[in-house]
C-alpha cells in the first residue's frame, strides 16, 4: 500500500560519542535504506527523491556527516549509527564522496551490509583544503583491496533519469532479508 499520508519525515539529532549528527528518518515497513550524503554537500542530495519513491515501503534514513572530519571518522560514525539503531544488515545508499565511508563500512564489516548502492561515486580528493581532502591525499585508501573485501551486492549508478527504477530493481533482487 502506497499512501502519501504515511510519508512522514522525522528530523532529529543523534549523539555518538561526543558527536551530534542530524538524522532524517522516513518510517517504512521494509529496509532500512541508510543514505550517506556527500560530506562536502549534504544539502544537495538525492535522499528526498529516494524517500518520495520508496517510503513507506522501505524505511529510509539519512545521516548527515560531521562535515570537518576525515573519511575514517565518517565511516566510524556510520557504523555507530547502525549500532545505535540496531540495524543488522541495511542497504547503504551513498552519493559522491559519501561513497568513501559506505565502501569502508561494507569492506571492514562485510556481515553488516546487505547491499551497497553507489550513486555518482567519487573517491578522488576534492580540490578544497578540507580535512576530508587532506585525509584522502595523505592516506589514500587502497580502493582495489576495499572493493575486493565487499561481499554484498553492489550497484553503481549515475544520477540520471531512471536511477530510481534501477534502485528499486536492485532492492527487489536483494529480497526481504534486509534488516
């Protein structure tokens, strides 16, 4: 049943070991799908389109990263959020530089991720002098090794017309085991 009245977004703050992160939560029956936005552009994200299309069939959450932090911190925050909510095997839906943290979590904790969706993945350091850019320059991840450690199904998408249909097809292939 797809009832527009069930499309409610809860906007709140969660606390993780001294960090306060903004979380948007669209309740749903399936999922969850955990959105990982680009840490340098969290307001310019696709989560609204994903939630509009998939909630309330799926629970959709979006965790806004700290901002001025290294990619390893963003990955640790993402994992702590999964722990705090008790998500055993969610699907991670990451965009642009948010794909860095999502791939790290999927590679370092393969039993914790049911599926990985990478929308316009970007792994190169941005031109800014942000802490994230410096971390990617000074300590670049071994992407080949990380992708090799990812055990869950992976879907890489451009953000183009039809990407939501591709996402729905991918979720249907994963089946009901997403928790």
